């Protein structure tokens, strides 16, 4: 039995991690932390966990927590997460970071997009990008894993076969992505209150979103990326458009995707002519993708969906944990 702790357990990603980890057959949760809610039962914050876990929230104490944790999940704000990761790594504990602190290898690029100097840029080269479909073998050996962003996971998985097989004109990719409100995290902000989001729909970050450099870095291509806020709790839908570099039928394009992900349990390529919906992947670690062509046969169109709190965050973190700790990759996720 391996021991794990969650640093910053009161937010949406922390709660979702608990829901996956409590029934996991290979791990025991030993510490859950919160600076503002320490002393409270974790079930007092996540009331759906009442009777399922009895741990009390405590302040983050790396020296104490590291002594009986094989691995920690960091669900902390940017910059704070990197500073905390360093302490646990120095203590010999493996770290899965759900913030953006280790997703970009260039400290200057990180500073540009996150408006803060990276606390420990020397760690950037050590971090492995936590997308198992691309980096499974590296993840198994990693001590520090940068769990991908939710928009990034969905967009990268949806666009990757087009790029990797050089099926589309370079730099012609447009990604039109929509996220549920939980993607903004558990915070009080006028933009995310019920009356502002209910029966509303809007684009934001049009001139540049923080996940853009992450997407471009992993695809190795320049893209146009526009995120939108959906009036739903959870889920991401990314529609990828790209001009074809050569003629290909819709059937053959679908076969390219099916072959690309043929060994991936958590990426499901739908039948020709079928496109995914949010409700099909909510509360799961699955990504579903449907692909086709525009009416002229000149543009590839791929639609991908994930749960932004699942494959876009916490369940993918568990998938990474399974690889790091030597469990079967699907354990606790199916």
C-alpha cells in the first residue's frame, strides 16, 4: 500500500482527487491540507465525502508530511506550487503538480504568461509533462510530473494526429474551445456567479490564453486558440479546424485517428459521422474524439471532449500516479 497526500485539498481539483483516491485499492491518503480551513474535517468542506474519509485538514508542513508520504499532489496556486514542490522533492517525495508551474520549459515564457518570476527554474528541465498518451515511459521514471491543463489536454489529444501525420498545412490550426465554469476554480468572482453564467455564453482570452503556449509547445505548431465559457458545471469541448495538406477521405481520416490511439484506453475515437458530447465523459477520465471534413473536403474538423476536472485535471493526475507508483494504469479509473 502506497501513501499519498493532497496539498490544497479544498478546491474542485482536490475534492475530485479525493473521490478517485478514496476507493483506489493501492493507496492510502495520509494527509490533506488547507491553510484557511485547517482543523476542519475534510468532509465538512466536501460534504459528499461524509462517512467516506475521516481525515482532518491541516496546514502544509513538508517536513512532517514528507515522512510518511510516497507521493504528494499539489493543488496550489501558480508560483506557490513550485516553491512547495521543491521542499517535497528535496525530502525525496514524488510530486504531481496540478498547477502550471512546470508545464513550460522556458522560465521566461512562464513569466510572460503567468506574470510572476518562477521560484525554481532549475526544476523545469526535470519535470515530465503528464500526458500519458505521449510520455508514458518518462512518467514512470519521473519524480516531478507537470499535470497538463484542461484546455491543453483536450486540444492536444484532438489535434495531435493531424500534426504528427503532417496531414494539415503548417500553422493553419484553429482551436475553438469551450469549458464549464468549474474550469475557473473555486473562487468568488462576478464573472462566475450564477446570474452571470446562467443562460449566457462568451469568449474570453481571445488575444491570448495561458494554455496557448502549452498547446503549441506540445503540438510543435502555431495555433489560433480561443476559449469560451459555457453555462455548465463541468466539461470541455474543443473543435479543431485545419486546412488539409493533401486530399483524404473522411473514412481514412477517421482511420488515422483510430490507429493513432488504438492502444490508448482513455482516448475513444468515435465511428465515422459521430461526434462526442460533454455528458459522455463527465465524471470520467475519458477523452472522446470525432473527426470529419467540411463540405468541400478541404478542411479537417476534429471534435474532442473531456471532463475538465477529470482527464483535464484530477483523474489524469491519478492516471499519472498509477504509472509512477507501479500500478496498472487504469486502476481506480474504470
